[in-house]
C-alpha cells in the first residue's frame, strides 16, 4: 500500500492539501483545542466556533488584503449555488436602490414608485456574462433559468469564446469583441458583469485583470464586477476593492469540500430589499440560505455551518502567511508560475506528442489541459497508466472534454511537479 509521501496528486478537485494541515485536522477530529470534543461535534454557536470563524476571517483579510468596504461570508452548497445567489442578490440590490431613489423623488406614492421601477427594469435590467468556459456557461444558464420570465434580454452574453475558437473554449477574446451593456454611449450600465477567472474544465485563465475591472472605480455602485475564483484564489494577488463580489469553492486551493466563501461589498450586504416590492415587480427573492444579507446578519451562522473545512482553511491561510511573509500572495504567484512554466516548456518542446488545448494567451497556471498524440485514445490511456505506475495520480481530463489535465494547485509541491516533468520527458522520448 503506497504511503502519502509516495503519491503526487494532480486532481482538479477535491484537490490535495498539505500533509501538515491534514495531520492537525486529524487531531482536531478527535479533540479540538483540548475541549475533549471533535471539531465535528462542537456547537456552531459556541465560543470555540465563534473564535475560529473570526480568526479565519482575519487571516483571510490579511492574506488577500480585503478592505473594510467588504466582508467575508462562509456559506454552503458549493460554488455552483452562487450561480443562483449572484443574480438573485444583485438584482434585488439593484431594485432596492431604485426603489429608494424613486421614493425620495415621489414621496409616499407607492403606485408611482412601483411603476417607475418597473419601467426602469424593462429598459435597464441587464446582466452581463463573459462565457469563456464550462463554468461561466453554467452560471449564465442559471441566470437565464431564473430571469427568463422578465424577458430574454435580461441576461446578456457579452462574449462567448466558442465563437472565436471553432466551437471550443480555448481562448479569451480581446475586450474589443465584448458586447458589454453600457459600452455604447448613452446606454446604461448592467446590474453586474460576471466572469470566471480560471476555468478548470477547459484550462483557460485570464492572464490578468480584465481592463473593465482595472478601470472600475472602487466604491462606485455600477457596474458591479463579480468573479468566480474557485480554482485560482490565493494563487496571486487580487485587488478586492474593484469587485462587488468574489466567491470561491474551497476544495481547490484553500480547504476541503463543504465550504464556499463569498467576499461581498458591505453596501450590498446592508441594503436589505423589501420582499413584497421585489415580488410586485417580478423579481424572485433569494432563498434565505443564499441571501447574502441574511448570512451576513447571522455572522455566517444562519444554519449549522460545517466547521472542519473552516478549520482546514484557517490552517492553510496561516501557513501561506508564514511562508511568504510580507510578500504574501506575490510569493505564492511566483511559485505557481514557476511550476506551470516548467510543465508548459516540456509540452511545447514535444509538439508531436503533446498538444496544449488552450491558446497561449489564455493558458491556465492552475489547470494545464493537453492531448496526447492528437487525442489518440490508446496513447492517452498509456500515458495515464504509466503515470499511475509512478504514483502520479489525478491526470485524466474532465469527463466532458477528455484528454489530460494537470491541476497545479497551491498544495502541489515543486518536487511533485519536477517528478511529473521527468515523466513527461521520458514518455515523449519513448515516441
């Protein structure tokens, strides 16, 4: 039976975790903080739990340099649940802002306020999605499912990268090809613009902040920028101040499955919409478990929060702060880049054997997707079999696209990548 030290795991999620963190978690499973109880047994409303949540928040704030304008929510149901939470919460926020503005101008005339907001919705309620991979496609489809009764125009696919790469997600089109709401002079801004920073299935990643994010003025109401950073969070610095919301499932770079983190601007969290008014204008109100204001008000404890993933996240963040010191995520970005470049260099040096799927301009540092001998089934099966014999595991591509996928998450060590690099070279030399 192989030991943990013998295995190099490159699975896309759940992803590997540092052994030292798992050892601490194993101890906490039996006796957390000398309480005599498992971390899975202590009350989520206990002082121990409150201290854990506060410490994890504080450390995440320090590592990501989250400004006071934003707060951190610990949620459940996976990042996919945020595909619903994002449009529901932000449409409600958008409506409430306009309801208050109308009442300030029209006074207590509820019928006039209702009519005003309904007209604004018809003309201006738009949600922009940059569809650059399988996960943004699913997010956009969820928004359509929720808001189709208000008209097909509500969800605007500002760009679909398949149109630029023969029907596949292989590139991120230049921003001049994006059809963003408000890009034409005299038109309005969207409720939000949504994108996924790194697409795990397709191996596509934004190499840097989109210009629209970089030019966004921090603290302004519109447009709100929303990013799914599930698979590359904590792998490079992020200017959180430029975003209305960032969310991520924890099981890639920060913890085990069972925890989703949302970092949301506080004005969104504290602007609580009137449910009756939302329904009167045809906007569905978020279920309470997906309501950012409700989770914020309950300090992430509206219902029983699973504490083990929070504890693991706390240790991972603590160790990143300790390793990189003042450099914080600049240091981690340098390591991630070094590992990815080592592998891409070998893949590119052997084009007859390996074909990287995404365009060079959009290659992911976190999920390296490639085919072996043009997708030859026997060759790819042999590649995976040979790798597994060397204890290089988790290399099969996503079931929807096939091929090979190397997930280069933070817990994957340089030594493990070097071992895989040697195998890549040896396999290529075998012809």
